[in-house]
């Protein structure tokens, strides 16, 4: 979806379009179809159905709108509530007076999902399958998958971040990867170990061409597809590793490529706590490394590092109370 395909209507039409321009000027909504455009269009349809003669938003209007969405999931409701709040604040900044802002969060942020974290034995099985892959017609793909999934496992990069890497983003002399404008418009440096550098250097030596733009260039030229890598991992690697991609054992999300990131975060936190670091001090480091916009996005991994439950309790910090305190609820 491009901006030319987005059609707002009614008295709020110009302001919704101005709102998108404003968000894009701040670095958000770079890929419109991936962001909140559908929710904005839905909100526009609701406001347009009221046949208003002037731009105004009342508490009653917002209440009725949110009640009309009550069959949606908690995460979706939370997203809609955020959009309603942000759009009202934008209208006020535009000079409109009769605008109600839903200041209080009525929908709880759904941070209680349980992502799949690979066990040590699952990781061993996964890489055994990867190292035994046989590509009769495209043998270069084996080295790609061997290198690529080791990169995800040892750095916690997002799938899209890894596939977006340009040749110059991977500094093989200093073992540093540069992520430009990742999720949340966050750029960061990601150092990596010599063991990964060996794989990256071998991949570059055997697969890279002078004309390549991306480090993991598609054999057809340009960027490799997220879906191609994700589908191959789920349908081939996980299946051969005897790991289900369906939610199970209390997990609300099944195993997938993104599970490497969850696994990296938990293993990193586990290691830092084992080495005696205070979890309160460890989380900000992990948050920066992962490219989270807030340490609160990293706190969930405290919930998943259950083997250090007693140590975390003994620290007596508020992060324990926020991150682990509701495990039994």
C-alpha cells in the first residue's frame, strides 16, 4: 500500500492525511502497509459516519467507537486506543479546541504473551539439520542458511534487519555490524564474536560479488525475501528438527525465525545474572543491544529467565515486581 492508495473521506480527510505526513516526518510509517493505516482508515470511517459539521471529538464518540471494537483481541484494542489518543493530541496541536483526549489507558498493554524460546537441545537439532542440508542445484544456499541462522542466533538481530544489511554494514575487521534505522527508527552498533566472523568471512569470500549491494544478496540480485527465509525455516528446518511451529505448552506463539531473538535475549540475560550482574543494571545493556526503544520492551525476558527466579527476588528491585511478579496470575 502506498500513500496514493489510501483514501480518507469526510470532514477529517485532510487531518488524517496531515497526521500521516507528520508521523513520516518523525521517521515513522516508512512502510505504510505495515503500520497503523488500516486502523486509521477504520477510525476515519467511524467519524465520517457521524456526519459531523465541524471537526470535534467528544468523550462519548470515543467511548462508542471503542465499544464497537470489543470483539477484537486485547493487543488490537490497545493499538486502536493508542491511535485514538495520538490523533486527538495531533488535532489539538493543529489548533482544534473541541477535542477530547483519552488520557487514561483503559486497555491493558498485552505484555503477558509467552514467545517460544529454543531449548539447548532444540538449538543443537536445528543446526544439525541446517549443516546437513543438501541443495543439489543451488549449493550456495547451504552456506547462506548456515551463516544466516548463526548470525541470528548469536546476535539476536531481527529477520528484516539481517536481510537489510548492506555490504558496508558488516565490518569484518572490527567485528561490528551497523543497523541503520531499525524498528522504531533506532540505529545501533552490534558487536559479534570471532566464531561468527569466521562464518561471515567465508560467506563473503565464496558468495559475494563486487556488484552486490546487500551482504546476503539474492542470487537474482537485490534483497532476499523475508517470507522465503521464514517459510523455509518453518516448513523445512523446524519440521526436520521435530519442532512444531504451532503454539503449545502454554506458549501463545509457536516457534519461528523470531524465536532466535527471544532465545538470544534470554540466554544473554541468563549469562549476565550468572556472572553476578544486577538485573536492574543488566537490562539497559541488553535493551540497547537489541535495539529496543525502551527498557520496558526488554523486561519480558525476565519472566522467561525462570531458572534465576530466586536470585532476582533477592535483588529486591522494582523490575522483579513488574517483570516476574505476575507469573502466577
